[in-house]
C-alpha cells in the first residue's frame, strides 16, 4: 500500500511538473508577443486527470484566447469606414491644393478678379497696347487656373483607378491566404492568429462580415451576402476603372455593395466625387466664357464700323482659353463701343468696362462659389476621415485588448506556474528520499 501511495504521489507530481512546464512555455510565448499585432494570448486550462486507485494527476490544455467577436466586428466595420473616408479625403485635399493656400490668390476665382481689375484699368487707358496685353494675359491666367484645377481632378481620377486595381489585387491575395489558412487552423493556434491578421488588413479594403466555426475556420462575405472566402474556396474581385468604375465577384456586380473600405472609397471617387467636381468646373468656366463672349461680340476695334465676330474665349476639349490671335496681337483686342455719331467708338474703352462689369454677373459669382464648394468638400472629408480614424483606432485597441496580452497578468501567472512547478519538484524529491529510505530498510 505504501509503495502504491508513493507511486500515485510520484505520478501526480510528475504530471503537475509537466503541466506547469507547458503553462510556463505558453506564458513565455504570451510575454514574447506582447507587442505582436493580432496575437491572441494562450490560456492554460488545467483539468484533473485520474484513474481511481491507479493514477491521479493534472493535465493542461493550451488554447487560444477568444476575442470579443462583437468588438472585433465593430473594429472591422470602423476600419472599413475609416479607409473609405481617408481615400476620399486624400484625393479632395490634393485637388484643393491646386487652388492654393489662403493668401496665395491663385484660384480661378482670384484670377478672375485680377482679370476684371485689369479690364477696368484698360477701360481707363484704352489707347495703351500694354494695358490690352495685360488684360488678355490676366484673362488667360484665370482660365489657366480653371484648367489647373481640372487637371488636378483628372490626375486624382487616374490615381484612384490605379489604387483601385492595386487594392483589389491585394484583397484577392488576402482571400487566397485566408482560404489556405482555413485548411490548417483547427490544428494550429498560430494559423488562427494569421487569419486574424489577414482579416484586419482585408477590413481596410472591403466591408466584411465574418462567421467563425467551432474549429476556427472562417467564412467571409460582403454585408450584402456575396461570399468572399470560406474553407471551400474564395471568389476573386475583378475591377474596371471606368467610367463608371465597377467591381464584380464571381460575375456579379457588387459595386453598390461597397459602402466602405478603400476600394469603396476609390469607387466613390471615380463614380461620384470626381465627376461632380469635373462638371462643376466645366459649367463654371463655360458660364464665364459665354458671358464674356456675349459682351465681346458687341465690341468693335478702334475705327471699325462693325464687330469682328471672332470670340474672345475659345474652347478645345472642355478647356477654355483666350483666343491665340488676340494674345499674339493685343492691338486687335476690341474694346470700343459704337456711339451716336461715332460708329467706331473713337478709341473709347466702353467695351472694356462692359467686359469688367461681367464680374457682377451670376456666372462670375459662381466661380467664387465653386472655389468655396471645393474647399468645403475637402474640409468636410478631412474632418470625417479624422473622426473615423480615431473611432477605428479606439475600437481596434479595445478588440486587441479583449484577447491580447496583459503583461502584468502574464507575469503574475508566470510566478504562479513557477511556484507550482517548484512545489511538484519538491514532492518528487520527497518521494525520492522515501524510496531511498525504503531501499535501505529492505
């Protein structure tokens, strides 16, 4: 009976020794990964392992801590919203930069004001060829400013199309990796960590809904229900930069199902935001050009009996500019108006004054409103991106904390397991001494 009791005590101590050794190793892994993104701590779960009258001991199971799925889903959603907001804000900020900083006076509205001032000065000095050249150059600068902002919009369109393709390619690579990790996740806590890492990155590209099986496998879909990946396979995204930009999955158009994610942001830029600004710029420039041309059509050159009929502002492929003929020969700029008794206008600047008066028309005032709208959209997008980024960071931190490593807790556990290990070692030493004593007696 004594020998059996010693055997049971020895087996119990040995099992405790190995169990705590395993727990120490798991705790050490936690501490080593305290700053590893998307690492879920390993939890030691002790349980009784005994056969009545034969063996008594302890066993340990090391499991991956379960993250708070509600927080994780909220974090994925916030990441997608933040990525979309940032994509739009970055593009609108670049377009706003083409207008210059406050005080630079390089926007098309500022340049138009300078052009109208130059026309007013010309009206006061109509015989000056230099004044004519200055007024024409100022008008050209105004329409150059329209073109500069239009080019910025077009450049962001090209960039958004390129980023859309790059992000779709990255999303497809992540979906393939998640599919492959699904095959081994049931046997590997490390694979589960890698899946979470891929899901975190994927959530910045697309809005995702994640379902998890008991074995750790995941099924990922869009909020609309379109399947992206599960343990059976994955569906790659196909994109077209447009216009309009489209995203398809397994042949189905899911463009309307992308309210968030950087891919959704690029689509919104290409299909909504940039076309809206292009229309705004072209409509505003055309309105000013048409109004100037309507006034100019009634002007005459000095000594001329009738207007020339040539326009002041010309258009080519949606870009407006001052007539090249006038820029080459400012003296031909018609700024006179026929008056009673003087059909040619007698070298007066009445036509230039009437051109300057265009500044008070709705078409000219629309230029200032257009600049304000571009700036307002950019600022609103920037504020939204800042808010969404802060919310995403907060939710990501909370989600990580729910399954992440708390260094104080892990160090406490490490001390606890080390003491238990030492206690079991002392039991083994005591049993060894008893064995030795029994052998000496025998």
